[in-house]
């Protein structure tokens, strides 16, 4: 008799395979040694030099694996099989890509040891939560509980990206461009989860990303702590998404007002406390 597996068991197998490949890739990167090469480019008339080594190559390989694995998971969803013309699997790859890349950059800056291993385990646990949430958020508009989980998972990732970009102290043009792309992708994912069309989400996300990129360029000339800058820019992202969402719906919900007001108050309070400290 043919052995049958439930749908949930099959998806857990795919999830385990994907996370195992990502974890194995970053472990192998610590022991893999290849000849490093300096790549020189010109960006906005300024010379740009960056080093391509084994860690860089492995981050690209792991990112490609995350894209392929997430796409495979979304395509195996029953809703995708019933309505594959209206579901875009690659939109669900945005979050996992940002998680995998920033995790690789952070781990690459740490020496191999207990702290590195704990960071890897925490990162893999976080990635697992992201993949599960993306799998459950396939139906549009995304349910309120799934949308809250998306915000709860991707806001820390956005904050970590902004902090990392400000803290590495590269040229303003480079950090601003990277911030524009990353925050634009996050904005697109949030707006698309609210049920906006992909074209409207892309247009509004481009504007939000452009605003944050310009702010990163400006604050690069100010002597502000990186965490203060990162939290402030994340607040701009949050308020911008809230404004676009409410304008699109043309209604005012009580829970939306409470949600955005509380987060705004918490962020401002955190900024005040950081300035005092």
C-alpha cells in the first residue's frame, strides 16, 4: 500500500530542508578559503571598492537557495494551485532574502565561537518564523493576525538593516542607495499584504524608499548615534505605510489609529531615552 503523507508534514519537510541548507552554507563559509579579489567600480562619479571572498560567494549562494526554497513552498500551497494566476510566489521571497543576507553579513563580522553559534541558531529560528508566516500569508488581503506577525518580524529586520548601513560608515551615496532599495522592498511587502495591487504597491514603495534614502544621505552628515537614526527612519517607514493604507481605504478604523499611535509613542519615547543616555 502506498504511504500517504499529510500536507502539513510535507511542508515541514520542505521547511526543514531549506533552513538546513542555509545553516550548512554559513557553517561551510567559515571553513572555506578562496582567493580574495578586489572589485573596483564607479558609482555616481565616486570610486567604489569592495572585496569578494568566500563569505561573499556563500552569501550569494545561500540567498539563491532561499529564493528557490521559498518559491517552492509557496507554489506547493493549495491556494496557489487553485489560483496560480493571482498569487506571485516571488513577492513572498522578499522577506526571506533580507533575513538571509543580513544574517550572513552579521555572522561574517563575528569570529567563530560560542557567540557565533548562538547567533546562527537565533537567526535560523527567526528565518523559520518568517517562512511559516509567509506561507500562511498567501491569501490577499492578508488576515489581520498574519499581518501583525509580518510587521513584528520585518520591523526588527528593517531596523537591523538601517543600523548596519549607518554604522558601517560608507559613502552617503552607497548607504542611501542601499537603504532606498531595502526599505522600498519592505514597504512593497507591507502594502501588498494590505491588499493593494502590485503596481500601486510598487509605486508607493518606490516613493517611501526614495524618501528614506534621501534621509539616510542627509543624516550621514550629522553626528547622531546609528541606533537613533535607524529608529527614526523606521518610524518614517511606519507612518508612511499607515498614511498610504488609510488613504487607499478612505476609511478610519479605530484599531488602526490605536496601533499607529502606540508605535509612534513608543518610538519617540525610545529616542528620548537614547538621547538622555
